[in-house]
C-alpha cells in the first residue's frame, strides 16, 4: 500500500494549494504554509488517512484550481479510470469557514476534468467531487440546506457529494445516498476510533507465488467437454460454428428445470456449466475464465478458487431454473464466470494501491457489467441466460465479500482453506458422478 512519507502532508493552511498529483500537469499556485497547531485537527488527520488508506495524492488538476481557494486541503485520486477530488474545510480551527462554491461552478469544474476519467464498455466514467466540512457540533439547518444544494442529476457525469463531520459526537451527515469513494462509513470510523500513530496503512501480506495450474485444468476441461459434444452428437446440429443441437445438449447434461425438479436429474447442475452452444461461446467464456481464475488462483489459492466456481455455478443454475420456463435449456460456464469476476472485485482490495490494482478492477468491470445488462441476443446468435449471469454474480460476490471481510491483512492465505478444499473435492466428486449419470441417461435418447 502507498504510505505517507514522514513529514509529508496534504495540509498547507487556509486557502493553500498543494502539489498536483501528476508532474505532467501544470502546478496550482501555492500559498504560504499556515502555522500548525501543537495537535493536528481531525481535518488534517482525515487528509493523511485518505492518502494512506485510499491512495489519494495531495493537490489537484489545473482545471480544478477554483476548489483550492475555498478549501483547507484538496486531494485527488486519478488513475486513468477514476477521477475523484476531495475538498476538506476545517471548521474546528475556524468555525466561520464554509465551502462557498455553488453547484453550477462545480458542474463546470467537474466537466473540465472529465478527460482525466476513463471509459468502460464505451461509457465515459464520471468525475467525483466531494466536500467535507469538519467542525465541533452537529450540522445546522442552514448548513444542511446549503450542502443539500450541492447535487446534480442521477445521470450527470459529475457526481457531487457533501458531508459534515461532527468531531464532538462522531456523527457524519451526508447530502446524498449515492456511493462515493470516501464513504460516510469510512469517515465515521475514523472520527469515532482512536487515531493511529502510524501514517501508513497496515501492510498486506503478500500471497505466495502460484502457477495457474487449476486455471489451465479448467480450460482443458471445457475443451474436452466441447469435443465430447462433437463426438457424441445426437439429432440435428445447431446453428453456429460447430454448434451441437438441442438434443445433444440435453443428452449431455443441459440444464432444464423440468428435468431437474420433476425427474430428479440434479447432476445437470454440475454438467451444464461445462457445455457450450458453439465454438464462439466457448472461446468467449474461455477468455473470461483465464482472466478471473488466474487472478483468484494467485490471490486466494486453488481451494478457494474451486469453491467459488462451484458456488457461482450453482447460484447461476438455481436462478436460471427459478426464472425460466420448462422449455428453456441452459448451458455454459457464464454463470460461474460472473461469480469469479464479482469475487475479483471483492478481494482486489488486497492488491497494492496503484495502476495494477486499477487495471484488474477495470478489466473485471468491463467483463462483468455488460454481461448483467439484458440484451436481445448474444454473439453466438443464441438467447443469453441473464438469470444465470445474475445468479452466479450474486453467489460469487457474496462469498468474495465475506472472504475479504474475514481475511486478516497480515495473513498471506485466506482462512478456511482446509474446509474450502474439502468442499471443492466433494464438488469434483459430484462432477465425476454426474458424468456417469449422464451416460446412463443418454442411453434413453
């Protein structure tokens, strides 16, 4: 994690600017350093913690220079994808201080900074402007009305978020429910908990080096299953490149709620994720699997990767059966892959703050988000099972969030590795048994 160097600070006194986050940008003019009190205020502590915990840098872009004159500290997070500027006003030192810029000015400043944010799936990411006033005492009605005016429409590319921090009671008020990079909960935790003496976040234990053995094995398994679709085809072929027909998919384990619930063919839940509608379907899922599984195998290990795959596949299959009619047959690893991508987003917070972490998160979002938005047809020409996508993402995301929560930063490996491995082995056994069930069932076709 990025650490604050000894003696460095985002604080430069009232109305002062600090160095911009990138040496490539023209600097904002600096004002003389204010005289520091013997004990730092919470506003100064908050600025230091945001640099250590969230990866903010002191200063801002030249286009946002107007924010400097009305703030005691300005911090910027800009990584090529996200662009968030935080303005802090210290009303503990000077109770009369207020953030005075109006919404139209802030919208203009935000739009001027849009070229610092990235694009995901062809959509320009918004710029976030956050304003935090720190004082001793609850937010007054006048201040509440003033800060509540600092908001824009839901679909505006400039996101405004204002907070008032009462250091006496530890309460934090926010003018909107909209999620922000510096959340209300994070600030409340800092003001209510004892201040840390150190200026850097606890180091995250580095995971041991792991070769992507399980990832490669999974890719080989998908290729073998597709080869089996060609070798043991029954009935007419489907439409698409090397596409098996519906009879073949059902015979080899395609998921159908009628066959599972009415005929007790539970094994289809384990075999359907191995089957694919055509070669393009297989290649697309293979690419997603390579990315998601490689990242997770290196971070959480093979046992947890196996468990995440199983949970996500079952979650996707369960929601698919719940929402689709008896006539729908679902195949493909997409549900399980959506769970892996959601888990990548959850546990990626353990990666060091920087470009590498951002690239992993953005790649996961670029693959995950479009897959959860219903569209009429897929690249293969077949209907897309978005229910399986959503079910897999929910299941994998829940497990990933739980794992990220209980995994202590000083531990290189996640907890529960033994029982996760035991469950993964049971799931592998279920897949093997399912193959025998599928062979026996196929004799009736």
